[in-house]
C-alpha cells in the first residue's frame, strides 16, 4: 500500500475527503519525523515505537576492490513493532 492508497482508506473509514485524509496523513508523518529527529521516541500503542539510533564510525570493505574504507558515524531510525501488530501479522 502506498501513501495515496492509505489516504483513500482513511478517507473511506473516517468519512472525509481524500484531500483532507492526505493532509492529516502528511501532518502525522511530519510530526513523527520531527520528534524522532530531535531524539524523542514516538510510541503508538499496539502499533509500534519509532526511535533514533546511533551508529558508530567503523571500517568497512569495498566489495569490488576489497579496499578498506572508513564509514562515518551516523543516525538511523529504528522501529519496534508492538504486540497487536505482531499478532496481526502472525495470524
């Protein structure tokens, strides 16, 4: 399912227009992005938790040449599925 399809499903369930559902979906994703980028976890009970994760600098290997390369420290987003989501997927 892509974002427009999700917005259409929300519009149908909430009895709002597709445009309004798309705006709401954009607001939700923007707020999750802002919170996680500032280091605040976002917990949606039953669905899951988004967190910012730190990756330390490390040495990697170029697969084509075998040469060692330095990979700088970075941040990534982690997602841990909630129990309700896990149960829905496993049934």
